[in-house]
């Protein structure tokens, strides 16, 4: 009986089954999660069924495996036909990619946030439907998917003749959506998802560029007076752009000194936060509390939103970036950085002040502390002490206490 196992060295899952009297192990790049196990269990059941009916083609399932050329391809009858005990449906019952996507999207869209819905529709219309719309689901194989991904990675031309290149993040998003669709198709039509064995492209690491405390002070002092409180709140709460623009007075609790993150504003509409973990309560430091009290006198009489335009509407991100943020950095002689760096600045200031990392993660809306150490930790020594000095003092005092002297480890 075939099974799904976990590789100890990598933590990734692999197929373990017997074919023609030999034990076969085929490795994937999927982590050991319940969702990934369910995906692979669908495939292993299909493999077992094909082996039992003498229809198993090793190269169809694992085209890059060195075993594919070693095993003879056995095809007892057509791969898709009305034969007794056949696992797959008749060819006429398998829809085209476009037909299946229309059904799949209707069922899934109720669960999607507005921004998610927009992004997925854009990927479908721009990339997936033109490439696969006319192809039947069971005819989409690894070769077609790999060729499609290679085409996405090929530089193209803009309308003005200039060249553009899609980043790995964009390509992974397109292939990721294709994988989701073919996952559902595999469960319904017992087809094979060719994306299961296709690894994600490595994303180029982008370093954050937080401001230091002196730069923050200069920015807040030099910005227009009506935006000083806005920038203070952004720099010292770590709120995302959509969260601060969607903040309403009903979610500001001065008594408990908390800001309740419940909604976000983007693309002209208020929506649910980025994810469930983004629903949180942010501690209101004293500079933030004073800024919000001042802001309440300004905006509360005209709007339910904390930060708004003169007509009471939430601040428009594009307008703020082009008319306030970019000119401000230019006037100060600072290198241009995204307004989102205010969130990164807050994270590094919290870390540098010695706050508990789990508390900081909750304030930022992260489920774990992993991102803090992966993204921000290199900035902490700049805000606290020289690298290694605390450790040096600890071991030096320990050795002195034990031996009465620090041994000379290097020749003079």
C-alpha cells in the first residue's frame, strides 16, 4: 500500500510505494502540513489505482525521476476510457480549464476579501485563461505548466517600447493560483495536479529601510502641521497603511489606551483586515495618545474616521504619497523610501528598546516572532549596543569569577 512520508533531513513529504516489485520513493518540495498531506494522498490513491489496473505510467507522474526511464510503460487499454474499474471519468465529462474556473470562482468568491478577489480575477484574465482556458483539465501536464512559467519569466515590452520583467513574487502568485485551481479539479475529477512537484521560484530578499529616531523627529517636525499627528501615530504604532486609513473613532479606546484594529481601507472601500491575525489591539503610547486627543478635536466633528480629508473621507494613499510624503523626504534630503517604512521603523524601535518579542509580534499582527528575527534583528544592535558587547561582558565576568583571571587566548 502506498503512503505519504516525511523526509527527516528536510521536513518535506514524499511518495512511498511499490511498483513492479520495487520500492519507489519520489520526493516533493512540500512541507509536512495537513493540507499538503491531503493533496498528496489524492495522488497516491490514483497511483495505486493505476498500478492495480495495470495502467500506471511512471513518466506521467514523475517525468523528472531517473526511475521513469527504467520502468516499462504499461498501458492496458486507453488511459481514459469506459473500461471496467476505471478511476478517471470519461473524457467527455472532464471540463476545460475555463469551464472549471467559472464554477470554481463562483464557489470561492464568497470567502475572498475584495482585494483578494480583484487580484485573482486579474491573474485569471491576464495570464491563466489565455494560456489554459481552451485546454481540458486532464490535459494540463507538467510540460505545459513549466513552459507557461518560463514564458512568464521572459522579458516583455511595454506599450512605449521599454522592457519589463516580472518578478519571482508575481510568477509565484500566478502559479500558486493555478495550483489551487488544479488541486480542486484533482479532488473532483481524479486528475493529477502537475503543480505539486513544481517548486516556487526563490524571491530576491528586499531589505527594509527603517528610519532612526532622529530622522523620525525631523520628519514629524517638518511635515505640514495637519499631518504631524498622523505621522506620529504611524511611526509609533506600526499600523499598516490601510489600517490607519480605515481607523474609526469607535475603535479608539482612550480609557484602556488601546487602538482596536478591526477594518482596513484601500481601493476606495472599507474591508476586513489582511487576515485574522491582523485583528488586534495596539498599545497607545503617550505620544500617540496626545496626538489622537488633538486629532479628535479636528476630525471627530466631521467624520467617523480618525484621519480624513476635509470632506470627511478617509485619506487617499496615492494623494498622500505624491503630495505629502515624497516632497517631505526630498525637502529633508532623505533618500526616498516607501511610507510603509514607518511600520518597519516602529518594529525596530520596539526591538531596540528591549520590548518582549512576542508582545511586538502581537502589536504588528504577526502570528509568530519569526519575521522579527528574520527581517528586523540586524537593526537592533544599532539601537542598543555594539554587536557582541553584552555577550563579551557576560563570559568575561564568568571566567574571571571562576579562575580569578581572564586567560590569554591569543599570543601577544
